[in-house]
């Protein structure tokens, strides 16, 4: 054991943060029914479904962030 509580000696906080980010992203993707059920059986179709799901997640996060309206409109 290291001196940082109950963490093992080889604990890397950066690896833990990245793994958590990957797990949260996969969990968010599973919220899309077509991704969760693997509706597209062919690889290229499934890749397209996942790509669209990721774009929707990124847009949703972008629109809901503070100040997004200023950045969305190029005329303001």
C-alpha cells in the first residue's frame, strides 16, 4: 500500500480518469437503441450508426454548454 489511503502502489490517476471517460462514453452510446441492439448487422452500417450517435452526443454537449448560443451564430 502507498501512503495515499487505500490506493495500490501502482495506481495511476490519469489512466483511471481515461478509463472512466471511456466507460461513460460507451454507456452514453448504449442509450441509443440502434447501438445497444446492434441494429446494423454489417460492419459499415454499424460504424455509421455509431458515428451518428457520437455526433449527436457531441452536439448535445455543445449546445448545452454555457455560451454556446454565441458560438453557434456566426452573425452575432
